[in-house]
C-alpha cells in the first residue's frame, strides 16, 4: 500500500471517529426533546381533569387552562 492510499484511509477513519463521537450528543438531545414533549402531554392531560376548586387554588381561570390545552405538544 502506498503512502497516499494509507493517508486517505487514515483521514476517512479519523473523520468516521469524530462523527461517531457526535452521535451520542445528538441522540441525547433527541431523547431529551421527546421526553419534554411527553411531559407536556401528561401535564396538559392533567389540566384537563382539574376541577374548579383546584384551578382556584392554583389561581388559574378556565380560560387559561383551555388556552394551555389548545397548544400543540411541541410548544412550551
């Protein structure tokens, strides 16, 4: 194997390693985003089942709850 071919293979391998080290970061961010979305869905479903006295204790109006429930899961 000549030196030029060896250098090209080495460059490809180092590039592959550097992209592999970024993959867990991306995977972790995707997992965190999905976790946040699921949490929002659970929280908004809980809002839907609150009674008037619970809302009053939280100092929230029915309108505020309806506005929160109307949001899609990806909006904070």
